[in-house]
């Protein structure tokens, strides 16, 4: 197999399913963003004494469409791993409503 064939084979392998545990970690944040927007505000002083600050906000289309975070989580995990989550989103100890 030539060099191009090896590169294509590597790219195809990267498109395959990921382990369920990895998919659950990847999809958790997506479910959080479906629940509500998230943001961050920064303020401080630079070494030159000048005020510095900023903010970031993340709003997902899932939130705007009013999708249930548990359904977002389930479908995301299934799409990435080909398996359902090991436990429902709302029963995870790290999930807070």
C-alpha cells in the first residue's frame, strides 16, 4: 500500500465510533448547554495598571430549540459511540438541574 493509501486508511479509522466513556465525556457539555447558556466574565488590572476585562457567552442551538438535555445527551452519545449512555443523564451524580 502506498503512502497515500496509508493516509486515507488513517483518516477513515478516525471517523469510526469512539468508546462510550469518551462519548459520554464529549456529550456532557453539550447537554449542559442545552439546559441553559453559559458565560464567563473576566476583570482585572494589567501589569501596566490598565484595566482589563472581557466576557464569553455560549448559547447552543439545542437550547434555542428547547430540546431536553437528556435527549440531547442520549442522541449525542449514540451518534459518537453507537451505544446508549451507561446511565441516564439525570441520574449522573455530576448533573445539576
